[in-house]
C-alpha cells in the first residue's frame, strides 16, 4: 500500500478554495490546511509500485480539481509506503489556550461559539480536540481579523 501526498502553497483566494475543497472532498482523501494556508492532500493506493500510485493520485487530484472548479498546482509530490496509521495529535484545554493565545477560561467560553472545533472526546480532565482543528480555527479567526 502506498500514500501519495500533494502539497500546494496558500492560494490567493484561500477562503473560496477551502470551501470548495471541503464541499467536494471524498472520504478516501485526507486534506490538511496548514497554519499558513498551505494545503496538503493525501491519497492511499493499493498500486503495485510507487510510480503507479503517484499516477493514480495525480489522476484523482486532476479529476477532483475539475469537479471543484479549482486550479491548484502541487509544488511537492511524495509517494511512500503506507506506514501504520498514525494517531492525530490531540490537545486539551491548556494546549488549546496556548495555541490560541488565550486563557483556559476563555477556551471554555469559546467552546460554545459557532465554528469552534468539536471535541473528539470529553474526559474528566476536560475536552480533547484535534490539534489541526484548533490551528485551523485560529487561522480562520486571524483571517477574519477577530481577536479572542
């Protein structure tokens, strides 16, 4: 099994691109929005070789761009054997506060606002979030010019 990752620089019309991507992405495609607006798309394939997996990923990407009516150009394409599934980075209230530059009490308040990431778990110690989701929330707030 192979994983191919295509990386794109931050597009000029990032918000439009992000909406179109989120509206058309399928379950077999992993998309990550970096903290500076870069975009990484990962495809997994059962191809016989890295070359075949890369070609398959590029074909799926081209079809997806047509469907989303986007013209993104990957600047990096990497194909490697798929490793064991990696657990996503998780953060609690303290780490979330640090990422957002606010207090834990403010995180508790923000949790009730629309658009704030949904916890993946609620433990006795508090809510647990995907770090990526918290970073994307911070980026969206910065783009909107709002301070928490």
